[in-house]
C-alpha cells in the first residue's frame, strides 16, 4: 500500500449545500419571519431540483428554524415563551462549553482564532460598522467552538444559537448594545487566556443574559407572548 496516499476531499452533497445556503440566509436575517418558502420557487432560484430543497427545508424544520405552513415553510415569529425556552437551554450549555476549553486556551495557538475575531470586533466597533461587527461576532463564536473537544456539544450550541442569530440585525445596529457585547466578549476572552474556566463560564452566562434582554426589548415582546 502506498503510504503517501491521503483521503480525497469530497465536496458537500447537493442537499447539504442547499441546507447551508438556506441556513446562512436565515442566520443573516435575509429570510424574514412569516415569509413563505416554497420548494418550486426556491429550486428555481438555486438552480437545483426540488428534492434537495425539500430535504433542506425538512431538516431546518426539524431543528426548529422553520415551521410547516400548509404547502410551504415559514420562519416562526418567536413568542416570549419561545425566547425563554431557547435561552434556558443556552444558559445551560454555552457556559459549560466555554468552561471546557479553558484548559486548552492557555495556549496561544488555541486562542489565535478567538483573539483575531475579537480584534475584528474592536475594529468594527470603532468604525461604527454594524454589519462588520455582526460578522466578527459570528467568527468569535465559531473560533471558540472550534476548540470544544465534544462535537455533539458543538452541534447543540450551534443549533440553539442559530435560533437567535437573526436577532443580530435587530440589536447590533444599536451602538450601546455593541458596547455591552464587546465588554462581555472581552471578559470571556480574558478568562480564556488565563485558563480560568469558572470566570469564562460566568462571563458567558452574563453575556447571554444581556443578549436575551436586548432581544426582548428590540422586538417589544410582552408577557402574553405578542410583539
């Protein structure tokens, strides 16, 4: 057997590519709550058959990012109970995930992606670049998740964070909220650099509490669950 042979990198299957394309649009807020998503129209726009579109829509629905609405799918309008439920899960899993990487992030090699993303966040904040700030915060999350050794935990964090991803378009346009976010991410990053898992977990929890409060204020949710 030839020892120099390496596994051949395979491109993503078509259904997987359609799934990631639609999920990215959901994350960025380009697909709005209540906007119908139909197989035929999406297949035409994406230049694919209906089958991979159907697979992607069903997968996104199984993750709670879409709901079935008769013959189409829509982005659900989140109620206050939805927000409470999603953040209850995030409060449990994300501090635990960030704590798990603290022993690793004493190493500058493991911190490099996190610190690069934080530097990009700082630059965008100073420039008043809300779009750049949003993108850099996404990179920050991706960077610390890349260090988490448990892939199943990573998938759960990503799933429930995706539910709230589109709120960034509602909250991070506000410079005051960007200042609060940056302060929280600085605390998380400093704790990781010190290898202090407990402080990193506490900082993550406080960061999520602020994010939840900002979202509820931005959309004007009331106790009866209506915006």
